[in-house]
């Protein structure tokens, strides 16, 4: 079996995955990918704007914590 890494535009991701699965392809997400606000929004059922604000707040908090060390 061959392993390929492909980049799929966000708007086409679902369609491409459906087609590939129909062809018997096993799809494995990379765990090191940077999460997008929309990924979190889907998981917790919130707006993308709210998810982005939450991630920005977390990032800012982390930066403050690292600065204080």
C-alpha cells in the first residue's frame, strides 16, 4: 500500500473524502495539524467567530504565562 499526503481546499474536503472513501482509500488525519477555529466550533457547536476569539484568548494567555516564567 502506498501513502500519499494531499492538501485539499476546505470547501472541497468533504466531497474529496467521500470520493476517496468510495474508492476504498483509508483516510488518516495528521495529529500535528494546527487546528482551525472552525474545527473547534464544530466540536462545541459555537460560531466560528466565538471559536476564533476563544483560541486567541488561549494563545494570549499562554504568551503571558511564558513571558512571566
